[in-house]
C-alpha cells in the first residue's frame, strides 16, 4: 500500500465494500502493507461508512502474512500496474481464489472463472460482484481456491521453475 502504488486498486476495493457488506453481512476487508497513503485510505473507509469492516494491518512479518492468508477466503488486488503478479501466485499457493484486473499481469497468473475472477480496472460494480460471488458462495470459493493451489504448484513450483530455467539457458 505504498503511496507511489495507488494503482493497486485499494480505492476501488473500498468503494466496492458497501455493496459487498450489504450482500455478504460480516465480510471484512484486510489491507496489508504500509505506506504514506494509509491515512487517506483510512479516511476514505470512514467516509464510505465501512471503517468497521476494514482492517489496516500495516507491515506484517512473513509469519503473520502466512496466518492472514490462511484465515482469508479470497485475495483481491484489482491493480492496473502489476508487472508479473507474484502476489497472486503467493495467494494461490495458499489456496485462495484471486480477483485481479484485466489491465495488468493478473491475467497471466489467474485463470478467469477457474482460479479466480478477472475484472476491468476501475469497474467498482464488477469488483463488488466478483467479491460477492466468492464470499457469498463459500463452496465456489473453496473449489476455485483448490484449483488455484494446483495451478500455483504446477506453474510456479520448483520443478517447473527448474525445467523452465534449464530450457531458457539451453541446458535441459
């Protein structure tokens, strides 16, 4: 949540959250990371009336991040500027279905409708719909999460990395 990374979709997630909590009561949005944009985002959550449903975790240890992934139901970062999407692969490794944007590298990691949902960048109703479609249907989220885990292991696990690296270096 760095100030120079406003294109990560935090504003859109916050804007979608009133619609999400209206359809999925008790849903919580966790924003992890630190940056000087945090006060503005906290004020935005207050202005939208969702500050009680949004928790800003700040910077966390790797151990705590793992705990948060294990407690989460969905990972969402509808960014416009993610270069590769490592964070999506990391969330998928933890068996989380992902919501990402069609405007960045999310589409190279997320299989739309299988391991998560791709939405147009900045399309708040589409983001809310994707979130509600997963948070409101836990069985669907679990199925997509299991597919996400399989995809992450197959595509980003060490055996695949080793094979691809050796091929790229013309050693395999």
